[in-house]
C-alpha cells in the first residue's frame, strides 16, 4: 500500500516535493501515478511514470511546473511541484498501477 508524505502549506510561487513509498512492498514493478482531489470534484490525474521511469505523462495544468520521478533502488517515487498556484490546492494521492492507493497528503497554496 503506497504511503505519501511531503504535503503542507506554501505561498503562491513556492515549491514542495511529495514522496511516495510502499513499506514492505516493492514499487519497482508498478507504474506510479499522482492524482489530486478537491472537495466536490472527481479525483484527477496529475502525472504518471512507467515502471522503469522511461515514460511520463503530465496533465496540461502542471506541465512545465511539476516533475514526476522515481528511484527504484530506494523504493521511492516523487512529485516535484514548483511555481505552485492556489488552484493546485488539494489532496494528492499516489497510486501504483492505478489499483493500490495511498491515503493522500494535503497540499495548500495560499497567501
């Protein structure tokens, strides 16, 4: 089961790095996705990365600002979030193979 960390409150223009790991399990054989949910709206995709990191996908609203990466040797995946905007606020989830979901970590961007 993935476990996320790294969320918090930042001012607009700030940065955060979200981390995802799976204690007792290996993420290496799984694609990893980051998703965001805000109250009253459906969960939406933010970015995904293939098992070996060779392929990535980004939602249009994060292109050029967020970077997804992984370190299979450390059993970790990351979402580097730069130039954060108030509209990026939400609960961010890590998922393995779109099947195994973490509990989420809250990101709040406000001045």
